[in-house]
C-alpha cells in the first residue's frame, strides 16, 4: 500500500518542481510513509528523523511524514517532522510546503485523529501516480479496514473501508497493461471486501476481477494481475472460479491465515476458523491447482500455548505454503491486544519462528524441486544482488535467478527452463 | 463565506449510572448514530487520543446511546470515564464489528446468549432491540451485584451464574450450568466476554454437537 501511496506523493511533488534523487544526503525534502502494523518500522522512523534533524544543522531540509500513524506516535512526530499529513490530505501538500513549517489544523488537533475520516480518500485516488517501475505497478482499490483484528491498529490509522470506484480501477489497470506493465497488483487491507461498503451501488470483488479479466482478454499485451491481501472470511469460491477463467489473473493467492489454532483465531478476532480456511484452500487446489499459496502468520500472540503453536505447524504441513511472512507478535498501541499480557517470551517467539520457518522451507523446497526441468514464464525484474545474473519472478511469485545478463530482457516475460531449486528460489536458463 | 465543518464525533454525556463500585453505564443522546445490536463503538475523552472499544449497551431504537464500562484497575481510560458527569464531552466513532443476530435466523432459531461480566452489553442491546426474540441469557459473574440491571430481562429467560456467592440462580460458572442443559438443534449461540470462557464454552458446545456455524463469539480480553 505504501508503494502505491509513495508513487502518488512523488507525482504531487514533481508537479510542483521537485526532482527525485536516490541520494538521501543531497535531498532538500525528505519524507516517510509510515507503517504502524508492527513496531519495528516505527522504530526505524525515529532513527531516521533524528538523523535528518541532525542534518538540518548543516543544510536546508524540510521533512514530512504520512501514511499509517497511530495517534500516540503522531503526537511525538508533530515535534520531530516539519509536515505531517494523512494520505487523504495529499492534495494539500503543495500548499503545506509553500507554508513550510505550518502544519494543517487537522494535524495539530490530536483529538480528531483518533479515528481518521476517510471521506477525502477519493482525492488521493484522483492523484495520478508516478509509477516507480516501468513494468510493475500497484493499484489501490480500497482504503481502510473494517475487520478490527485484535492485534492490528490499521482501522485506527486508515479508517473504515472505502472502495474506490470500479471504473477507475478497471481503467487504470487497462491503461497500465496497454503501456506494457507486466505485473499489476490490486491493493487493499481486505481486497475481497471490495464493494461491500457500497452494497448495491458498486460491483463486488469477483465482479471486479471478471471485468479486469475481460479487459485483459481484449488487450494484446500479456500481464499478470495480483491482489493483496484478501481476508479468508470474505473469500468465496466465485473469486477462485473467476481467477481460473482468465489468463491475466495470476495464479498466485496470498491468503493470510495468522494462526492455525481456532482459539487463537477467535482471540485475534479473525472471523474465520481453520475449517473455513481449509475449504478455501480446497477450492484453490481444485480450481487452480497450479496456483502458489502464500500466507501471513503471527507467532507468539498473547496466550499462544505450545499446543496452539503446534496447530499452526500442522496447518503448514496441511496447506503446504510456498511462502509465509511469519511475524513474531509485538503489541501495537491502539490495537485491542495491546492491553493484553504479552506472555510469550521473546526467546519462545524466536524459537517458534525458526521452527515454523523450517516446516515452510521443507514444503517450499519440495514444490520448487517439482518445477526442475519444466519450462516456465519468468518476469525479469532486474539483476541479482551480485550483478552476475538476471532475476525475476514466476507467475506464482517464486524468485528465479536466470543465467543471463541480457538487460534488454528486464521488464519482459520470457520463457525459461528451470534447472535447479532452492528453498525459496529457482535457477533457470533462457529457453 | 468561510468554509468550515462541524465535527459530529463529539457527544455530550446525558447520564452516568453507577451499577457497582467498578461498573457504570455512560449515556449520550443517540442523534444520528445508526448501529446494529451487537456492534461496538470506539470511545474516548475529548482532547485525549486514547480510545477504547465498547459494545453498545442500548437498543437500536432507543433515543440514547449507552455503553457499559467496567473499570480496569490501573487502566488508562476507564478510571477517567468513571469521573465523567452530565454535560462532559466524549468522542465516539463507529459503529464497528459484525457481532450480532443473523437476520435470517432471528425468527427461526432459539438464541442463547452466554456472557461473562461486562460481556452482557451486546446482549442487552439485542434484547432491547428485539423484544419478541426467543432468547435465553446466561450471565456468568462472581457475585450477585454484577448481574448488571438484570431487571431488564424476564426471569424465565435470564440465568445468573455466580461463582463466588450463592445468591444467583445457579452457583458456579456458566460452563457448569451449560453442562447440565439440553438445547434444541435449531439453537444459535452467542458468546461474549473473556477468551477462556469462550474457549471452554466452545469446547462444551462442540461436545453437545454444536459446531462453529451455530456459534458467534466476541472476545473482550
């Protein structure tokens, strides 16, 4: 979500004359789009702004912060940053910069930030983004969240779910695909809740996917459309059926499970249980058997017992995820669970993280191994870290190293033969 | 003409009812606040960014909006809320959540509400909203004084389970009471309160043949 937001911020800044630099030390306007889902990124914000404020002694520098900011952090940021605004206030950023040092009344009054209003979010979507890549793009389809998972503060930072008008989304995706973008990702906190805030007035998520699929069929350009993240409680067989029917709808599903234990899921207020998740996975395996499955997991959530953790391990064995973003639980101010005892020790969380990663690796490797000697299409995204190979992603988002240095292939989908597999990656030769 | 916007999230307290030493009901005029019985709201004091979620205690059609607050020792907001008085300003956002009675099951099913402590709040809202509802409310507390405003419920529908005195309708925990009960197959269960009670009741209901489709839960802590 922050990549998409930052593309829009960049667009606004460039329109008023700012020029992008990759060199932080020469910039005279520096900003952060924060993420409050976990504590670590917020800690980094504090480190960064203290560094920037030291630089201010030597040169002219204006700093700003936006994105997901909890009220507690916002009060502190007001003293540290020159400008602070919500993303729905983005259109006012040029005026704020003109009045450098003067924050908006909304930013000054912390009492109105307890639950940000979202009605101006449409102004954000009106801003044409300056895409950071020529072949990968992110398209926001909704803002906010109505789920109120107990470990998460997003509903307090981004407000209620608001769906972006479907025609805008379809037009933006079609425009990107026509320009040759190969990987387009629909973004939202709960993408498959799309339209539910405007029942009867807006199309549903599967209908949106179908409309994009139809648009994709009419285009001559090949592209893969992803979405992240869906919520299991709103995931329907219809969504999976639609994905199975259109080539441009990528066969990769990111479906956050968070815990394999029903008690933990209740305590997290996830509004789905393991059986519901199991039924979705069964539908995926039946209708799009080639799909890769990614998930999000929290280990060490408050009162998670060893037995509860073992249920997550068993869920990993059952669902055979290709990738899991495993987070060690950290209480977030503003989330309901912040007031509950964080009673799993850090060492235990670390241990569970490592044990779960081992299970994940085993299944991911087995899947990757099954691809060896197969020809697959790879979206070439750049060079690998050492600059010795090209790097890309399969349609299922498995990282693939390609034995080539032909940079003209970057941004293209190319056929390649898989020659070896590792835990979370593949090696391929151009076909 | 100057462009300004009135913030509609601030409400003036119209009444505070102290039910016990640590539990009280805060009431504000409902104005245009629309909600479904079972939902919660987010409440904070004016000029303070700390907020908490509270289930709505009043009915959908009442002219007032109420929450039941249990003071948390060493808590931040609830001790401050305990001090509010008529005329004070509160910040309210919402409604939120999906806990509630499924409309299609409202008249076709029996409804069993199982609450611990202040977890009774959403059920009072449901009972106030649907006076004709075929329900039973099982309320688990420590002592009889925690049977908050039990005169709101007809005695044949309300069971107070007290674990630390003999003055309730049943001496013991809700799980002990439920263990002895038989329920019709078309019963829908709603659980609200602490997570351990919810886990125990879920297990018990499972053993009685009621799966997750028959149970909705709202965890408080």
